[in-house]
């Protein structure tokens, strides 16, 4: 088991412009940052049925997502532990994030999800993630595929700049046929949205879809209903690659899309190595889990819990 990073050791690596953005948009006050991290840490240590990492970097990524609300951060971390390890979520997608697993290595050998480079000389700003549906094998085991996918997500959320500036998700569906329905059936779509929407510390600013086949239109409408108005309003469907390419800085786009960032393979190779070399993070995340037997079957509504829903507010001394 990997050793936890030290508590209370956070050192900000953000430039001045990004720190200002964090303060203006995410209500992150450097003077209060440590005390809010500690408040969440104390809450975790007293929680009756979840165990979680308590290092600064882990807690801070949730605080930033929740605009520095300690209560909302508690809710997210609780759900993070529950959805990754109990039947309320998709534990089979997180059971073994093993960089030595031949199935994982094989899936990651194909550029199915790529973090695009930032413009030259620019370290801050949003992260652009390109997903190539044609490189996802419809005959692959969905659990293996999602294990590999979330290893890339767990690597991306470590990026402080992405935590502040957010992420732009681009899905190219060229070459997708009806056999994709083997993977994205109703059950798996429901699980994927359940895990993504209210759990992962990702600030998704926009979703871009290009080359989408008509037979997926109905599914997209169902997904929008699950996502809710706020996120569905951020979904953009492009009818041509030229139209989509105008929305992304040319320096970030692969050559195949008219950009100048290099070929897809050239961009993907270092990202793949980064994911496969991120062993310690995957080990640390194993410490985030929930004891399903201790979880309340019904949500109390009294003052001791404070609110109704999937989140149970805890009493503290």
C-alpha cells in the first residue's frame, strides 16, 4: 500500500492569474484554505462508514469543485467512496486499477482518450480532452474498458490548473456503428452518469460532439435528461469537423483535425506513459471506500443529519 502524502503540507503551484481565478470563481481564499481542508479532514476521520484519503491535495480537488463549500465537499467525498466501492455505484470499474494488467495495457495502447497539449508557452488554462470512439473495441469487456478510462480520469484530476480552469471534453464518433450499443446499453449509461455527475471532481465546461451518427440522437436526449439542464446546456453537437475545429485553439488540435499540435499518436504517447506511471495514485485511491453494511438503509430526516438525500450530514464534537 502506498504511503499517504503528509497532511498540512500543501504548497500552491498555481500562477498569480490562476490563483485570482480560483479566488473569484471558486471562492478559494488562501487564508482559509488550510482551515477548510482541516475541517473536511476532521469530518472524514469521524465518519461512521467511509474511509478516505485525508491528504491536502485530495481534499482540495473536491473543495475547488464545490466552490470552497465544506458541506458540499463532504457530500462529494462521501459519494466518491460509495460509488467506487458499493452496489450503489460501479465497484467493478475501480476494483483493480493495475498498471501491470495485460488487459489494461492493451486498452491503453490505443489512443481512445487523449489530453491535448496547451498552446506553446502557456501552462495555465483549461484542459482539452479528445475521445476517439473508433478506438474503443465494442467487443471488449466494459469493466476492463472503464477501469482503464478511470485511470486516465484519476490522472487528469490531479492537475491543479484543470481543477481551477476546468475541462473541455471532445467526443469524435467517426466510425461508430450499431455495435457500440453492446457497451452503452441502458444499464451502463445509468451507471456512468451516476459515477460522473455527482462524484468526480471535474469541472466540465463544455461537451463537444462531432461526427455523431443519427441513430445516437435518441440516446443523447436521454443522457441530457439524466445530466440535468446545467450540464446538458453545455453540450454542443457539431455537424462537421471544420465547425468543431473553430472552437478549439489550433495549437491544441492534432494535425488530423487541421491543428498544429502533432499527430494523434505523437500527442498520446507521453500521456499514456503518464497514466501507466501513476501507480502511486491508484494505490492511494484504494484507501477510499465505504462499508456497505454500515450504510443507513433509509435517510433520517431529523436534526442530527441536517438534510435529506443521498448525503448524510454527520454530527461532530
